[in-house]
C-alpha cells in the first residue's frame, strides 16, 4: 500500500535582525556621497578662476559640475584642468581626500550589499547547521513572546534562541530581541529538522490553538525523543492529550490565573508572592537543579543555596516535610527558592 506524502513546506532560512535596515543604510550612504559631491562642486565653483577649459576658454557652472564628476570618478579627460597653484593645492588638499571618501562609500556599499550580505547568509547557514544546546520556541504569540523576554532577562543569550512562527510581523519582533527566527509551519518535519530540534536544550510550544499545539508536540517528540518539551494549552481536557502527545510539562494559563485569584481570596499577599516566584524581576525565584556531590547524605533543609521545597527522586515527588527528605541521594533533583538579589536592601515595612 502506498502512502501519499505532503509536499515539503516552504520556509525562509534562519535569519537574524540587521543592526540598520537596508533602506536606511542605502539612504545614509547615498546621502553622504551626494553631500561630499556637493561640497566639491562648491569648492570648484568658488575656485573656477584657477580652472581652464580648452574647449571655449570659459568655465560655466555646468562645466564645474562636469569637472567635479570626472574628477570624483578619476576619469580625467583633460579638457578642463587646474592651472593655478591655488587650484592645484585645492585639488591636492581638499578634493583628493573627498574623492577617496566617495570611492570608499561606493566600494563599501558594494561590499555591504554583495559581499557582506552573501557572507551573512553563508554564516547563518553555518550557524543553522551547527545549532546545538539551543532553545526552540514554536509560536511567538503572547505566551511565546513573554517566555522569550523572561529567558533573556534570566541571562539567556538571544542568539541561543530560535523562534519559529508563520507570521512575519511576529517574527520581526523576535528579530528585534536578537533571536534567530524562521518563518514556517512548526507541524512539519522539514521545518523542525531545519533548526536541528534533536540537538536543542528544550522546546517551548505555544501555538495559540490547542489542536495545533498538540500536533506540534507530536511532531517534535517524534524528531526529538529526549529533548524536554513544555507546552501551553488552554482547555483542561487537552492537558492529558498534550502529555500523551509527548509534552514533559503542560502549562494552563487559565488554571494559573485561577490559582492567583484563589490565592488572593485567602490573603492579599499570596498572589503577589506567586507572581514574584514566576518572574526573574522579583525578589525570589524557583530553581530546579541536580543535587550537588557535597549535599549527598544531608537533609534537604541543610542546603545553603536556597530554601529546599521538593525532591524529585525518579518518578516520586518528595516534600520537605517527608521523612525521605532527611537524606539526599545521588540523582535527586532539588526544587528550591533562592533570592534574586533584587530589593534586598529595601527597608522593612512599618508595622
């Protein structure tokens, strides 16, 4: 039985934002070149008495413009030439440096738009081929963009983040943040293989629609069996489907909002603290890390890097109040609260 394959999805190659837009770069270069040419025209016009026209003996303004252009381009037909010592000094001291500057601008423009951009394409292709230990963000909507912003605030190099989205407008925002971007369909094998998803550090999925998110998870898990996948779903009954599709972590923003609301009902400071934990800009943050060799055999409460809350030992989650937390073992994963150092010097509120 033959199976029908869908045609390969079209997508743009990996790219990164330019420091200056192309149109602005061209305008600046042309503006500078024209300004320098105008200066030379004025210099020749005010010094026209030192020029000689072998054709009619009179140097008009048109002759000055003509002489400026052939002088700037180093053509030199010889029909108009400087004859006085003053004019020759002007040509040597003023016009020649300007001529070199104009040539440099045009040569630099050719380099920038032909050689440099070809080099940049080749360089980005090489980067794309060697991507490793990077973060792949599939979907750059509200949740995806916030996740990228938070990652950058936490110290992640934007060049280590690859964003895939079908919207060019959203990708432009990701480019401005310094991320590598690719316009394409994240449900297709070709797109995910192009960013070497199998060598990624982690994959974050936020497609905006639960059905699309689950399909992306299935595709990503198929191509990257060992890479951690975190996904955002909005319907409660899709959380189980997302986990069955291969997501290691499933986040429901509606449920999290409910937790904040419920926390506010129990006390006005609980929701503030939960939001504080979730953001790197707060005073505290949750950290997940493997147990250190020096901590093995010690109780969870004895760790000095932060306040230990939970141990993950294989499939089990052990709370700090349980007896198993009195002895850390090799292979344990610790979840702790640590200080971010922000606001440590704030004065205590008055009581």
